[in-house]
C-alpha cells in the first residue's frame, strides 16, 4: 500500500529518526496513527546517510512492532516502503 493511499491530517509526535502522524486511508476513511521512519537520511545531520546499524535498528523496530500482541497496545497493521 503506497503512501498516496493515505491523507496525512496532523502530527502526533517526533523522534530522532521519524515521526508519528494521524492519517486517513482514502479507500474507506479509516483513521490510523502512522509511524514514518526515515531510513535514508538523518534529519539532524542534513544529507548524511544513516549508518547500516541505524537502518537495521529501524527494520528491527518494524519487526518488533509486528510481533507484539497485547490488549494494552494498539494493533500493528502493516509496513510499507515508499
């Protein structure tokens, strides 16, 4: 599912390498919190590529979020690359 399938409607939070935004899926109007992780550039150091360790940490976070099943955590839906 590409990013174009969603309408970003506001910021929810920011971290060192990404942000969480409120978005609406265009196909059905469902509301989601989408975590966007920038695996190419560090926003704190302009135009410097992320190190392999940082890319792996971002991918491991995706795997971890996908594996969590708890009534206290919002469901993970999917990850996509855009």
